[in-house]
C-alpha cells in the first residue's frame, strides 16, 4: 500500500471518530494542510440554499469565500450551481468573475480548486484548497484533492445525519417532559396534554420543541 493510500485510510478512520459536522470539517482541513501541503483551505456548506464557510485554515481564505457570497460570483458558487469542480489557475486575468477575481488576487489568493461536496441527491458544499501562488494545482494534486473531497462528502453527510438524529431524539425528550408537566399542572391525561401542547404550537406558529422547552422552563403555557 502506498503512503498516500495509508494517509487516506487513516483519514477515513479519523473522520469517522469525530463528533459533529464542525469537528469533521476541521479534520478535513487539517489533512489538507498537513498531508497535502495546501497553503490555505476552507469548507463551505449549504444552509437553506446559501453557501456558508463552516471552517477555514486562516482568515485569508475566509475572506475569499465571503467575497464570493457578497459579490454573488466565484469558483465555489460556480461549483455549486454547475455541480462540478472548478479550477482557477490564476486569479490575475481570470475573466470568468470580473469582480471576484481581481479582488481575490489583490488579497493574495492566486489559485483555487473548488471541489464539490455532494450526496446521492444534491450538492452539500464545497472544499476550497487555495494558494498564494498561481498554477499551484497540477494534475496529480487535483487527483488527491478530489479524493479528499470524496472522503469529506461521505464524512460530512454522515455527521449531519447523526446530528439530525440526535436533535430529533432530544426534541422528543423535550416534548415528553412538557407533556408530563402539563398533566401534573392541569390534571390532564397524556393525550389531552399533548393536544394542548400541539394546539399552542400551531396557534403561535412556533415549533413544538420550542413550546415544549418553554413549558419545561416555566412549568406552564403562557396565558
């Protein structure tokens, strides 16, 4: 087995052991810098159809990401919309993004490889290796970066699923406790208490878990 294969094997195990999306993404970025020797790297994830930088190796690449969001153009946004990887050999003279390219170049970002993170059905985000040198990402490095993006896609999807399941379990516990409090305070049975909680949630246009948290903190529903 080659050293690179061993590195990616260890990465897969390391990411599997991380607790949550942020820790998973930080593990990806640590590998990008330490094993693949990238100057800079960031991960942007989709949140309600908007790309947000979840973690970055340094403020410079965070700035480059935010410029894309503010200007509405750039390689990461193109990777998301086109559902494909995007290579920027040199931001100086790259006419695809007339606002972002010169601003990024002036800030010190000269080359970028925007790698799509994805699930079976959608784009989940972008991994952005970047460099202060032009023409940084050759064919061999691009291949390693794509493999890293694949590992990141799988790990982030798994971490998100685990977080969603945990939130669902926590919400059920919260609602169950609130039902118990309403039963005790108002002398209701479980069915009636849950119906009251649900009706209040609908009438006030608040999530059931939010209403349940309110009941658990105050011991009653607001008047």
